[in-house]
C-alpha cells in the first residue's frame, strides 16, 4: 500500500459526526481534479429544494391568489423529502469512506449537514406560516398540533445544536464533549423515522426510509466497520466485500430511488405552481 493511502487512512479518524474534521478538510486528495469537480456537483445539488420552492414562495410574497395554498400543499412533500434525502447523503459519507477508502467526499459531510438544517428550517417556517388550511389554529398548532408534527419539529430543533457546533471553534471549545453533541445526529435519525412512521405506518415512505437507513446503520456497527476497513487495507475477502457491497447498494437504492422520484414529481409540480392537493 502506498504512503499516500496509508496517510489517507490515518488522516481521517473513523469518526461519525455531523461535521468534517480539520484534518480531513486538509486532506491531500481534496484538491485532485475529479474530486474537486464532484464536490462542487454535489454542493450544487443542495440548491434544488430551494429552487423548487422559489416560484411558490415568490408568488405568495407578491400576494398572488393560491400563493399560500400552493406552499401549504407542497411544503412537507418537497422540503420534507429534500431534508431527508440530504440527511441520508450526509449519513452516507462515512460508510462510503469505510467501504472504499475515498476521501474526496468527506468535506461534504459538513456541507450536507448545514444544508439539511436550512432545508428543515425553511420547512418549519413555511409550515408555520401557511398550513392553516390543513391544521387550523395558530402557527404553534401547525408545527405541534399532532404527534407526527411534534416529531418533525423536534427533529428540526435538534439540528440547531448540531449546526451551531459544526465548526472548528466549537470543536475546540467543547473538547471531548463535542463528540457527544454531534451524536445527536442519531437522535435526529430516530426522530425522523418516528415522524415518518406516525405519518405512513408500515408502508411507502416509512419503508423507503428504513431501506436507505439499514445499510448506513449496518456499516456504522463497530464490528462491521472495523472488519471492512481492515480487509480493505489488507486487500482480503474481496469476493465477500463485493457481494456485501452489491447487497447494501441494492437495499439503499430500494429506498432512495422512490424517494428521489417523489421529490422529482412533487418538486416539479411545486415549481410550476400546480401542486396536488391531497
Ligand atoms: C428533519 C426534519 C424533517 C424531515 C427529515 C421530514 C421528512 C418528511 C418526509 C420524507 C415526508 C414525506 C413527504 C412526502 O409525502 O412526499 C414528510 C411528510 C410530512 N412532514 Fe416532515 N420532515 C421534517 C420536518 C417536518 C416539520 C418541521 C413539519 C411541520 C411542522 C413536518 C410536517 C410534515 C407533514 C405534515 C408531512 C405529510 C405530508 C403529506 O404527505 O401530505 N415535517 N416529512
């Protein structure tokens, strides 16, 4: 194994947090051509949810008829699905490193974490402002009038300490407690799954969410992570890793593809300001 790869392994601790640690940010292959372009491509994707919602928001601000009602019909579908997809991409960063040893993408963990916060914050703000037709009452009722709303709101609020501490200064200030704060990511994960279970029961979106979550959770188990990491570095168990990798990607795709389709359908309807009212 080359020195560069040995360094690649040691440069990134097998941490699993909301942010990218300093040493990973300064990793040597961050500047490599393809990696840099890929990073910007994945960053550009983060604009999609906001672009999809922009026409409805602008119409509402301009006082167009149906402006508010359109946002109300779109917001949870477009921003809820986007927030979840961004979260999943963020959670995929560490397993991708474990299985491939790639490092170019590690910087995206922080970007995706911060974008997730902004998508969820926009979601809750628009929900509080516009969903009175579905959840009559005050803005508080619109974000907390049902158990599934409480779960969505809680998940969003839990992102606040995560995003506030997603920087090196907070990391220095919190010292060894920083990791504990970042572990709130797992509480967010569980809370989002509760939100989706309460909404959909054992069907559709909740099952897709479980399907994308399962491989990401499995690859975080210390035993699995250590085994994969060690066999990758020693080039052993290649066939087993290939078969396991294909099975994990397949499980991930079973959940991810329908969620991305949902965003494409609901998002394009929102973009042309013609959301389905269900
Ligand atoms: C981390 C934050 C959140 C995530 C990841 C999330 C995720 C999701 C997802 C994936 C859906 C399914 C969308 C679909 O049917 O296409 C959904 C639905 C929904 N969410 Fe959230 N959500 C979050 C926060 C919130 C908040 C803050 C609220 C409101 C206060 C909310 C209210 C809803 C409602 C009402 C639905 C049902 C939409 C429908 O099927 O008509 N969510 N959420």
